[in-house]
C-alpha cells in the first residue's frame, strides 16, 4: 500500500507540477525513449547478474509490495512461543519437544502461533537449533557461532537483490542520457525543417534524460531501500531467537531468557515488559 501511495505522490507531484507550470503533458509521452531506456536497463540486468542473482531478485520483488510482517504482534507471538518451548523443556526435559521440533506443522505448540508457523525461515531457524539442543552435546559458544554464521549467510543472500535493484536504479540516468543523445542525433539529422518541428524533436530528446532520472530516483531506487529495510527486520527476528535460546542454554529461566530476546528488538516493535507478560499469561490460559 505504501509503495502505491508513494508512486502516486511522485507521479502527481512531477506531472502535476509540470502541467501547473503550463507544460503540455502530451509532449512527455515518448514511448520510443521509454523503450530505449527500459530495454537497455533490462538487457544490462541480464548481462550483469548470474542466474542465481536474477532468480533471487524476482523472488524478492513480491515482498516489496506487501506490508511489513514484522510487527509487535508477531514478536509477541514469537517470544510467547519461545517461552512455552523453554518452559516445557524446563519441566519435562529436552526430549519432550522432539515431536514438536521434528514436525512443527503438526505440533499443538507451534499451531497456537500461526504467524510464526507461516514464516518458514523463522520456524526452520527455531527448530534447527532446538534439534541441536536435543540431540547434540554442543556448548553455548559453539551454537552461537553456528547461529552467527547462519544469520550472516541470511544477510548475504538477502543483500543480493538489494544490490541488483540498486545498481539498476543507478544505471537508469545514464540510459536516459543515451536515449537523449540518440534523440539529439535524430534532431541534427533533421536540420532544415521548420523551427516548430525542430523544437519538438529537441523536446522529445530531453524527455529521455528526464525519464531516466525519474525512474531511477522516483521508482527503482526506493525499491532497493525498502527491500534493505525488510532484510534488517527479518534479521532482527532471527537475532531475537538467537539471544533467547542462548540465554536459556546459559542457565537463565524461560522468563529471563525471553526478556533477553525482547531487549534486542527495535524500539518501534518492542513490546513492554508488562505487555509481553500479559500476552504470555493469556496464552497459557488458553
């Protein structure tokens, strides 16, 4: 929704301002210039990226246009789930969660928290390290190193489409200049025609530069920024899981371990201690 609103504001501001200044919107309609710029950008996109990067970019694009999933309610579900898992371990032992970890989709424990269960990456991250806790003899430092490595890999993979889209945005002004130069060449070939017709050709050539800059900074560049923000938000969720599980491994009670995880969240999504405690109590009462 925010992306659509932002695009509307850009279009209305730029084209509306041009019309208010007395410009004729019809003179900006130059499909040939747009074909040159868009075609060159798409061609460079395929030339400059591997198949893996292209696939990752197309896979990431739908998430740009969706509202953020990492809200306060999601984090409260996450920390309540972790509290229940760690509480079960404390009361019944590590082996008591083996069935929940092996098939979280059929687990009554995970089933109470659909927002977390629907996030495949988060669920996999939680179950993988709980499985290590159940079946392995790793100490907290070794598990922390594994978690850091996985989170770093997650960031590296997520940065690929960010860089791809950002590079495309950076290239668009240059492709706009290419289209403008081609228009100037065509104009120079047409010297001798009436001044009014010559003026139209010059205006059409300048539209290429305009479109390249507008597409770069008004449409494509912001998408890279938005995708980068989503990447940081998804990484914060994994960091919350990491800190909570490590606190438990170091001997802290579930309530304190969850408090460790709460403290690493961004202030805009972090629930207060009282809010989280109330949510946990309500969940236990169900």
